[in-house]
């Protein structure tokens, strides 16, 4: 992939269009894409729950998976912010899901 590695440092609550919710570990750039996705009706709502989460081993594990697996949209690319896609990141069982759950637990979310 031809993209810059993105560090994750916040936790968001995403409300899908069916009103179900989930948490995502993200960053301010991805939060901006989420806000645009709300404006375009791709998701219902996004709100930041926790800023500046600690760079734990679990966070680095999850962050590496996201950067390796997904082509992350960015606000610095005009095509991304003109028509943002919304992709709900999968959390496969095992190391990635365990890391995700540990991040939420250590930040007292969920």
C-alpha cells in the first residue's frame, strides 16, 4: 500500500444508520473522515470518547493491523474528503480482537 502509517490515539463511539453502536480506536484524521461520513449519511453519528490514549502494546498491535489491512482515507487527499467511504474495520478473533478489547478495558470504555 502506498500510504503513510497512521498512529491511533483516540476512541470513538460510532452510531450506525440502524442506531446500533460500536467503539473504534482511531485518530483525529479518521475522526474527520467519520464526521464527513455522517454528513453524507453513511453513518448516523460519531463522537470522541477518549483522547490521547496510552501507547500500550495492545494499541500498537491493533494499529499495525489497521495500517496493514486497510487503505486509510485522509483529509489531506481531496478525493477522500469529497466522497468518503465508510468502512467498519473488522476485528478478527485472536490477537487483534484481544488487543481491541484490552484497549477499551484499559480506558474504561464498554
